[in-house]
């Protein structure tokens, strides 16, 4: 049942390995997004922080480190680098993290090449870095983030990915030859041949830091918002809000109409989620075809972590295939119970029962997270399941070279 309920089939080239590697593995996600946005003539680093891959054992004399070092120096120079906005490079801070790590383990932050390499040398063989086989990425730190009550935060949105074998049979390797121009009309897409359905959960939450944001200090509880890191510092954890977690409702109320969190930022985050899954579509289809389970619907629950620049531009940071489900506060626990109940309901094909006095469905707290009658899933891509009330996907797709891409709105 675990393979049916919350697993995607393995990659054909990696028997027993996770088939979602193109999404969750940090280095492969960088490559996947570069190729996807590059095929459309778009700058991938306006959707994902500028990142470089470092193989295990990379030294200052290696080609990979030298390539990164040249960019590091350019970003920190008076002329800068066009891929990094000037407001994001005043201290030239970078993150170094293991590609297969989680819970903030192994992450270092520094503003000099020597400090970054010192962190790498101290952690490269650690278990959280994957030992001698682990690779790393070095990524530009966001120096001017959007703040919540003068503190840094990032965002987590859950998504449900499910195979659609009806459309998988019609899905080819591409809609056009390599190098073909992207179609521009929404009607040019073939959603029936997508091969999967993608849903986003209506409610997400923010993960906050414990300290007021400043570029004069590099304390981890100020700059790294992972729950695991924040909880290690018991003297500050929960100082401002229980569990260092805030709801979308909290963010909308505090950030105000000028930011437009719900109206402007959330739809753009949904678009980034759709982009990432479309970017990994070739690998996802490979795994589904290799599974040879035409009668089985494969599903998985993914957590997308994003951050927002001060001007309201969201960036996708990473994707978690096995997200933590530990309640961080009373309302957050209610949120997770409802999320998982809605997920299981989708898995077994049960329509959402009305919320009432005798309802057995978990209730949201009604304050931080308003109660809703439906199952909370919003269809982003695909045809949708029969039991869904979402008849129309939020995003259409069009052919672009050998792939399908999201239709991009013209501002």
C-alpha cells in the first residue's frame, strides 16, 4: 500500500531509487529548472536562487570550484552580475549545503571563499552530507527578503502529484522537435496528454526566524528558518509565535494590501510549483512507463519550500518528498490533521463530506486557518480526478521544443 498511497515508482536507471529525484535532489533540481526555463529563453535565476553544483571532493583548484569562484567575485564587484539583483548582493553572502540533506543539516553561510571552503571541508564526509558520495550546491543567499514583523520567513505549500494513466497513454516524449519555438496560445496545450495531475493545498504556512533580521549578524536563528534549526535554540524558539509558524491568514493581515500576499504572491508561488513539476515531467513519465502498472494510480505528497524577495517576487528553494508532519503549534496541528485527511480522501476517491456538528473530518481552527467545506485541493495541472469539483486547471500548457511548458501570462 505504501507504494500506491504515497510513493512514486523508481527511476528505470536506479532500481529501488526514488523516481522523484529530478525534483527533490537539490543538484538535479537546479539542472532540471535550468533546462526548463532555458528552453523558453527565460532566466532561471528569477525563479530559483543562483546555484552551482559541486561534486564531492571539489577543491579550490578544481574546475567546478574555480567556475563558482569567478561568479562569486563578479557578484561582489562594483559591476555585479546580471543574474543577481544588486539589493541581493551587498554583502555577497552564499549558502553551501549538501544536495541530499534535510532539516537544515550541513548548511553553512559565509561571505568569503575561504569561509565557504572551510565549512565544506569540515562537513563534506559527514553522514548528513551523504558521506564520500555526496555532492553539494552553493547558492546565493537572499539578502533582501520580504519580512514578517521585521523577521525573515519562508513558506511551505503542500502539493499532491498523481499519475493519470488515461492521459499517460496519449503522452509522447514531446509535442515538437528539439529546438522548436514555444507556442504562444493557451489553446495550443494538450492537457489530455500530460500524464499526471498536480494539486496544491489551498492553505500553506510560513516558517519564521526567532531574531529580527539584520545583515550585521550571521546567527543561524536569524537567517535559517528550518524548524530543526530554530528548535535547537530553546531560549528563542517560540518567542514570537508558537512553533515559529504563521498561517497564510496571518501573513495576509500583517503584510497588508500593498503587498497583496493572497492575491499576488500565492498565485505566483503556485506557478513556480507547476513549473517545477513540468520541468521534471520527462523523468516522471519515464518512471510511470517503466512501472508497467496501468491499473494503479501512483500518488505522492510533496512539500515545496519558497521564499519571497522584498519586492514580492517568490523564488522556489527546494522540494521535500518526505516532509515532516510534527505539529508546531495547536493551529498547525489542526492544519496537518486536515491536510492528511484530505490527502487520504483523495487517495481512496472519497468525496469530501460536509463539515457539520457530527462531522468526523478534522476541523481547522477557524481563526488562523478558516474552515472550508471541500477537500482543500486546487487543481494546478492536468484533467483532475472525477471526484474533484475543480473542473479546470489553474494553468494551461503549450509545446516548447521537446517538452510542455506552462502558459505564461503577459503583464
